C-alpha cells in the first residue's frame, strides 16, 4: 500500500525511515505518484527509478542492506536538489513578478528636495524597447544573483542563441517588449522558437507588454507554461500604466 505523501519533506522522511525493501519500494512509488501530480515529466521520473535501484545479494543480507542505504541516500539527495531548485525558482519569480514595484518607486516616488536627483530627470525616464527593459531588470537581478550576466552567447550545437540574462546553465531569462504594429502572432512565434532553442531547463520569459497586445494574460501564461515537456517555462507579463 502506498504512503500518502503530501510534500517533498514527507517524502524525505518516508525514504529515510524505510527499514526494508518493501517499505523503500513503497516510499519510492508514492514519491513517483506525488511527482506526477506536480506535473514532473517522464525523464525526471525515469531518473528517480534509476537512482532508487540497488542490487540484491542473495548470499549477504548485510551487503543488500548497505546497497539499500546507499540508494536511500541517492534518493534523498535527489529530493533535496529539487527543493533547492524550487527555492531558486520561487525567489526569482518573486523578483520578476514584483518588477513594477521597482519601477514605481524609481520613477513615481518624489525624490528628496535636498538630493541631486530631480523629478524632471525621473519623468524623462521612458522604456522604449526591450534593451531598456533589460537594462533595468538586470540591475534588479544583480542584487540577488551577483554572478548573473547579460547577453551571453550559447552554442546549441546547431546554432548560437543569445541569452538576455544568464543566471546559470539551467536558468535563463528572455526579455520581450511589445512595440507599435507588433502582432500577437509575432510575439508567440518568437517565444515558441526560444522555448526550443534554449538549452536551459528553466526558461523565464519576461514580457513587458508595453502596447498591451496580450488581451488575456492569464490564459496566455497558462498556455505557454504547459507548452513544452522536459523544460520548465515561466511566463511573467507586465502591462505598464505609465512607462
């Protein structure tokens, strides 16, 4: 009978407390079902099966037990890696989703009258294209990810793509800024091409919809976040009021 695992933390406890082969197999099976429910793809599930496998020695219970303990350690490490990635995703998504707070406080909050920054200077700050978005967003990202780099070329094996903001080999940010006369079809074509070409597992599309061509952001987001298997695609949409 499967354990009723409701979190990765519970999975760690079930794996750690497994005293025999049956308990361990049950815990792994329950973890697999829980991961399926989270939408984790078949490749990751196959990876779980591989690291959970261990050989049995019919002549030595001691060696079989040691092999199982080693497999338990591998599975727990695998879970902890997932938790670390989720934590990184959560922090990055919070930064990207709250980008408007940075813009509001930079441009709309009146500067101190004794300061050198004047209101007319802030009023002159306008976002015209994706290079402007990249410049401002990169400044925010560097606070939390000092190793981040802008405009990094990546050799995909069949061509070179340029990452707008590169965090590491598995996390990249692609920036889009809509412009006058840009059609929604053009935007979706660019996104779909980038989803395939980037080698990173986690792709964050930061869409600064300046011209508000995305009529239903929630539907658009849901559609593309479920578009491709084997990668985690995140869609962040900002439709500014002023800039």
